């Protein structure tokens, strides 16, 4: 069994309130969970209007499957115009 953990930092575009940030955060988290079957949570920058820190985890019998899943997640994040991908870190447990 392999567990992949990814942490990303996103810089939000044109956000003027924490309420607007929460709207983006909740829709993004729900979309990633449904589309890729990964665990996702907001783990950093909860009080910042400019940044969103997400932690993601995936469990599989193969590292290749986890890598493929996270690559697809990163493609979705990079294509979303509501934010820019600032940092990306992936580890295995």
C-alpha cells in the first residue's frame, strides 16, 4: 500500500473577502474530491485573502497510479484562471 501526500499553495486572483475565498475553496475541494477520488482539505493560509493552501492524499497499491492522479489534479489546478499555482510538494508515506 502506498500513500501519496501533496501540498499546494495557490495565489488567488481578484479576491476581496474571505467569504469569496471560501466560495472558491469549497467548490474547488468538492470538485477535486468528486473527480479524482482524493482527500482534500484547506491546511494553510486560512486567514489570508490572497493565498489558499490545500493538502491532498491518495491511497493506492501502486505509486504510478498516485503519480498519475496527482498529475491530473495539477493540470486542473493550472488550467483554472481563478488562481495561480505557487508551490507544489509531493511525498510518500
